[in-house]
């Protein structure tokens, strides 16, 4: 019998274990919020000085046996999210009341709180109170649904909108961007070196390398190359293309491979059975449907005894014009929290083309290799609503299966636009449906 901290886990089903994991985390977060309330009360009473300590973080460190950094952080969280009383009973409102409400519910944890607090602390001054409140509401809504790193990325986007000028480049930098390349020859004619590129040139290089550096895994043999080996192979590929014919660089996502599908039509439609690619490799129908989302397809129609009745011409399932529209709309992988840019992404048919799904913008979305595979082989599902893609999680992640959107790629909207989004959705962050940072 496996009994961990009073819980007999050996008698629990997988569904019960997953539910218990989520419940325990919510309890942990709610307890953290209660601890912050205690710290806020101690702060208001000035207990630390009365007990002979320099400040509340020092007292907290002593009582809880924490590192100094952790003690300071907890006190900072208490002051930011909990209403407390100062000398003479004067009420001191928290800087982040929306965050405090979410923390009390147990839906966000200390990592979320720190991300939002640190982001707002970096806001350029002066910032109007309405802009600050709406930024907090957006970040809190994101924290209720996503992990801290996604909230951090959204916070960077908000900071960029509030301080759009940033640090302007000098005239010298504009006239001659700083770029350098240093190499030396090693054994066997090999080269080793370092380089540094300006932002514009770096974007060109990453746009050429990333589509070619994706893992080339199959079901039988995963790609065992490291990230650096894949990037090295991709760099060699780019050099060969440039040396051979400079005008034939990659298109939006590189040239998709050609899939010679030999599979019965019923198997392809129902996702059952296996088929052959190029007459050799055996792939499941589900894998073939995934690969056929954004590839050149040569359909071969088979008869009941497997004889070839007809073989079609090569057709591009997602034309370049539609892919460009996808890039303008999605701006990257649409899976919540994914930061992958458009170039390495696949165009995914929401309703599979084998089931009659059209190759049209309202039935397509961008997904990176990993999340494209996830959608085809797990209980995640997808839909297009109000012209934008939404991901629907499995029940073990969210029993209500509430749709999620990726907020990281939505650009081009300042706080005025965010305010319009929030006003359309509702007056409180807890009641809102954040559409994202997008042009309305």
C-alpha cells in the first residue's frame, strides 16, 4: 500500500489522482494567501519593532526559517495584495486588489503574484491609474488560466506598449549596425568561431534556420540530435542553398515535403488502419492526417482489393496566400503559452480535410510541430470562434473544458485598446473573457 502524507494513493484511479493534484495545489495557494493576510496584519500593528526586530522581513525570516530573499518577497506580496491598517487604524488599500482576490480563491500562486508585482513595478512613470488597473486586470486574468512564464511574456508586451520609444539607437548604430564574425580553422579543415548580429540581421538568420532545425522524428526513430546539432545542420543547409542559387531561399515556412499517400479512403476518414508513404514507411492514418495538414499531397485511390484505381496530381493543401493570411491573424503557434513564431509552424485543418474540412482561413490555424502532434494524438481539441482559434483542454486539466487562447502573439494594441476589450467583456477581471492583445 502506498500511503503518502495520509493519502492512500494506491487505491485511486488516474482521474482521481489528477483531480487530487489540482485540489492540493489550490489548497496550497489558498493557504499562502492566508499567510499573506497574517503578515499584513503583523505589518499594520508594527509587531516587528515591538518585538525588537529591525523590520518585518527579518522577523518573518526568523519565525519561518526562510532565506532572506524569500522572507522579503512574502512581505512584499502581503503589502501588494492584502488590505491592512496602519497606525491609528488608517486603512491602507493594496496596490493589486485583483491579484489579491485571485490569490484568496487559490487559483494563482506565489509565482504568479511575483510575476505581476514585478511587472507593474517596472512600469514607466507616470502611468495613469486606469491604465494601471486595466493592466493588472489583464495580467490577473492571464494568471488564472496560464503558467507564470506566459504571464511574464504578456507583461513584457504591456511594458513595451507603455514605453514604446525605449532606448533609441544612436545615429552611428543606424548608419553601421554592429556585426562581427570571428572564426579559426581547426583539425581537418573544420571551423570554429563566434558571431554577433544586429537585431535586423538576427531576425533574417533565425527565419532561415528555425524551419530547418525542427526535430525530424518518426514513430520508430526519434531525432536524437541535440538542439545545437539540428541548428548546425540547418545552417549547413542554408549555406548550400545560398551557394547554389541565392534566389531560391525558403518560402514562408520552407518547402513542405511531398506526401505520397496510399491508404484506403475509409481508413483516412476515420483515422483507422495504416498507410504507406512513398510505398515504404508505414504510418497510422492519424499520423497521415496530421502530416497532410500542410504538405504536398498526391492522392492514390485504392479499390477493394488494393488495386490503384486513380492517382491524382500534386496539390498544395494550404496555398501561399492563405498561409500569409494565417500569419497575419495568428502570428505564431496558437496553442496557449507557446512562443513559436510563424515560420516553423504548420497549417492545421480544424476540421480535417479528409472529413470535408475546407482549406480556408476559417478552418485553419498555425501550430508548431510539437503542439500539432499534441492536437492530433490527445484529447485537446480546437475550434474557430469569432474568427480566432481557441484550444479546448482535456477534462483532467479543466473539467468545464473552457476554451483558451494564446495571448503571446497578439500585438498592435495599446492600453486604450485593452480598455475597450475589458469594457466589452465586463467590469471585473474575474468576469471577463480576455480576447487578447489584438486589433479590434
